[in-house]
C-alpha cells in the first residue's frame, strides 16, 4: 500500500556515509521532531535525477530551509558509497542529507518501489517529494512518470510551504 498524506513513516534504516564509513540512521534519527523535505529519485547519476531533479532541489534549498524546514534529504535505492560520491559531486554547499536505501527497504515499506529491471536497473524508487513533520507525511508529490520532474521538484515543494 502506498503511503498517503497523514500517514506516519514506518520504521526503516538508511545508510549515511560518515568519516568512519557507512553509518545506520533510522527513520526516527532522520524525521523525529523535525520538519524534513524528502526528495526521492530512481537513481544517483541517472539522467533525469542528476540533470533535472537535483538542480531543482539545490536551487530552492535555502528558500525551503527559510520556510522552517530543518533538513533537506535525498533518498535513492543506491548504496552509501554511491550516494556519498553523488553528494560530493553535486552538493557543493552541503545543503542536503543523502540517504542510501540500498536494499529498497524504506522504499518498499512506503509502497514506492519501481521495477526498472526492464532497463537493467532492478528495483528502484518512484520519483516523489514529501514534506514530513515529526515522522508524519504532510505533503506528497508523486511524479506520474519516472523520467520527468513536473511535480516532485524543489520548486513545487517550496510553493507548498
């Protein structure tokens, strides 16, 4: 079942790269007591994600945080090493938390998995953005097609704040 506005996020674990290597962060670690703008992409470095979705997030990150958002987070079904490299290559001002959902545990738990195996990509995440307050979904913008950024970008979420 796909998560909806008003639902609480399920318990799940992410990996985040730290100086000592990949570290586990739970949904409570990331979302409890915080207002978080969460952006999900099908894959790090993939065309639409890298050239369209991430720029829309970073162009609006300061304005999103100025509206009271504590954390801008990006999640993808990639490992912590890939997410760390992607952060290094794109997040020049250290504006976002990059969450690795390598086994798609979080993605599957909220019903946002995308079977991209026909393109050789395996199970990925659908493209969406969410505003989450204290672990509860307040806004949800699900992209109808994974190759587009029409409703899931930073500009859309900013306008909803």
